[in-house]
C-alpha cells in the first residue's frame, strides 16, 4: 500500500 | 485520483496534442525549442522507470507510454524529419540545457526521498521538469512574434502544473500521510517560471493582439 500511494502521480 | 489531478493530466495531454498538431499541420517546428523537447524526453524516461515494474492502473500506464513516446517522437521529428528539421531555429535555440541537467543531477543526489537509483532518478526528473521550459521561453523572447499553436502549447504546459498544485493541496487535507515536498516545491517553481508568459498571454488575449514577449 505504501509503495502504491507513493508514486501514483504522473 | 481527484479532479485537479485529472484536469492537470488532461491539460498536459492537450499541450502535447497541440504541439503535435502544430508540427503535423504546418510541417514546421519554428518557434519550438529542441532543447526543451530533449529535456522533456529525459524527464519522462527518468521518471517512469517503474513503467514495467510497478503497475498502478491502466490509466497510469497508458499515460506514461503516451508521454514517453510523444516526447521521443517530437525530438525525432525536429532532429530527423526531412521537412520539419529545416524550420528548426538552430541559431536561436542556444540555451546550454546540459547545464540544467547537471545542476538537477547534483541536486537530486543531495535532496531525494530515499537514496536508491529509482528515487534519485525520480527526484532528478522532478527538478528537471521545473526548469525544462527555460530554453523554450528564451527562444520565444528571441523569436519575437509567437504563432498561436506555439503560444497555446506553452500555455497548457504551464497550466497543467498549476492544477497539480491544487491536487497536492487537496491531497494534503484529504489524506493523512500525504506530504510530497519535492514535487510541491518544484511544482511551484515550475509554475512561477511561467508567470510572465501567462501575463503577456493574457494581455494578448484581452487585446486580441499577437502574443509578443519583450526581448
């Protein structure tokens, strides 16, 4: 979850 | 995903489509800085290293592929396309952009979220994107009058990061642990660099006159 939240922006 | 970020991504996509439209319809890249386009290609390649390793969503993957392929295609067009390359303002586009690359690389080695290859590359791409527009703005000042599509391209490119600032504010208040200082500070610097362009763009729109940037 943490990694997913990290770089979800373009 | 929130409406600000979606609007930002769409505005960014529109800026790229406007640039592709200009190059495709006029078969010319006059007024376009090859150096800015090369910097953007570096920005996308270094930022999306996780393209194949870290699947976020179909939207995320598709947009990354679109950004990387379009930026490389535009650089190819200006460098190699037999017709387009003739209209490149080589003698006006003289910004020493590799200095920007070096400075951002040093900064990324010093300021990053985690000292790993991918994280340092990501921070590097964030810093580089903030200054990537400089060669283009310098070229616009030197080339005097700006054609409509080029003006619109720069306008949408500047507007997209402003939407992202609203997105960061929204996420800061709606998600507990959301802090992304590197993106935020760089995004504010990036948008501020467009301030004078936005001013002259607004004046030209209000007076319905040709966009003129003072030399």
